[in-house]
């Protein structure tokens, strides 16, 4: 398995986790915070909101870092050093550059 494939799997997992964390939040202050209801669970509503907020920013930062690192490990058709077009033009240039012997001029 190439390093790009590993990065692709990690990016997919982080994206899924980020979607889950964002979907749990409610922009009007509800979401998981209102579903818990009591202050005994997870340290209260404020702690839950802080945890979800920090989780979102952490996952987003990890996602950006993984994307940047995966671009460094990408070796695709653009990163190929063996260009067929350059090879064809070099071959054509070398065959046409061979000197042609001329017949001696008559006086």
C-alpha cells in the first residue's frame, strides 16, 4: 500500500469524524448539550459545548495537515519523469541532425 493510499484512508476517516461532530452540534445551543440535560453527565452542558468546539477545530486542523502531507507523497502522471513526448522529439531531432554526405561539385 502506497503512502498516498494511507493518507487517503486517514483523510476519509477524519472527514467522517468531522461530519459526525458537526452534525451533533446545534447552532441554536441545542444538540447534544440539550439532550444531556443534567449537570452530572460529562461535566455539564458548557463542558459538552467546549468539547465539541475543540473537537471540531482539532479535526479540521488534522484534516488540513493530512491533505498537505498527502500532496507531498503524491506521485501521479504529472510527477512522472519519463515523458514520452520529450523522448519522441529528442529521437526525431537526433535522426534529422545526422549529416548528409553531398556529392562533390563538378567544375
